[in-house]
C-alpha cells in the first residue's frame, strides 16, 4: 500500500471478471489478465470496477479478486478497488481494501437513489473518511457533483482524483480550471479513447482503456501520438481501429463489458465470454465484425514479438 497522495496517471488497467461456463470466477484467468496488463506497461490496476462486473459479484468473489490483484501486482503499480452501492457495503469493501493492502479505491455511484448534493457529499465523505486509502470519485449516472460540492470534499487529504464518466465539458472546464492540480483528472467515458483529445487539453492525464485488455499496444500508440501531437497517427488509429470498435460497442447495452471479453478471446487471452445478467454476450455478427477489425489492426500495426492473430 502506497502513502503517496496522488492519483494514477497514464493508461489505467481495468481487468474483467472472468467466469467459467459454470458461472464461477476463474481465478487463473484473472491472474493472466492482470499479469498481461502489467507486462504491457499499464500504470495501474483497477480491480472489481465496472469492467469487472462489480454489480454482480458476491462478497466472496469481490474479496478474492482484490486479493489476487494485490498479490499479482506485488507493489509494481498502484491497485485501486471498486467500492460503491449501498453505504454499508461500500464501507465494508473500503475497509477490506485497506486491510488487504490496496492503494486506494474508485467510488462508484450509490445504489439507485439520486440524492440531493448534500446527501451525495455525505455519502462520499463517509466512505473517504473511513480509511486512510486514496479515493477517486467517479462522476457519472446518479452521482454528479457540482463544483461547490466537490470543493467541500477537497478538505479530505484522501481524495486524490475525479474520474469523469458524465461528459459535461463545461463542467469539466469549471472543475479543472478552478481546482487545478489539487486533484488528478481521469477520463472515464465509455471507450475513453474516443473523447481523450478533448480531455487532454483540460489537464486530464489518464484514462481507463477497455481496449488495453486485448490491444494494449494500440492503446499505447494512440496515447503517445496524442501527447506528441501526432495528428496524422491519431486520425489513422481512429479510422481503422477505435471508431469501428466503438461503433460495435454502441450496438447493445452492456457491450462496454462483454465486448472486452470478446476481444480478449479473439486475441487468445483465456477469460471466456461468459457474462452475468443483465449484461448479454456479444452477438455472433458483432463478434465477427470485431474479429475482422482486430485482424486488420494487427496486420496494420503489428505487435513486436507476439504472434497473436497471425
């Protein structure tokens, strides 16, 4: 566990929750998923969050995923866990994360209820104060803070970042230009590569990359091109990889998760395609479309030393 009060930067790794065909968690596949992300140089691991089907995990599965992530990373990169839902569960998961040596947690929206700002601040403050771990607030769905509400939370040293999955750019300008470097700014929009050019100019220096689970070398190529202002390469990657995958992702609700598993299966990473309701597996037509995109992507942008899809 790190005592550094700073949010992770760069490309953030979000492992999936691999399930066997019997529906149980596949521990070996999770280890391989995390190790793959580490080998590819991702700067942090966020375990049991949205991509990890937080909503569907039992307490035992959640604890096992956290233990595996902390063990496999072995201090190489920060480990953040997902906490959220009802307040009692969120506090329990936050304390467990601290006990097991995580570096921090991403606070997901509270269950169902859309409260007033006062109630949302109280929810977040209670969780953040419950441990000494770093905390990142996830701005999305029924958890949308105003600037005054976010400023109230700045008194808590544990708060190190805000991850935006809401996409209100006027609000993001207001946040970043008022608060500045007191917080780390993370892009958490669905398929964040699509919106990252707009976020970089505001001071967002990290993002959660779904495609890094199966084509991390392209995610890295895109981010490096973006930071170096290589507009030609950014446009090329949009045209041939990012936007075509995003077009598939938008076809069905829940593809933000199941399409990751499909991509991993296509490139030979053994996590299976099983997802839990209400998420549905990727339909055959869309699976084949993704496969064609990935084959073309590996041909156009080969990965040195790896024969996946060859």
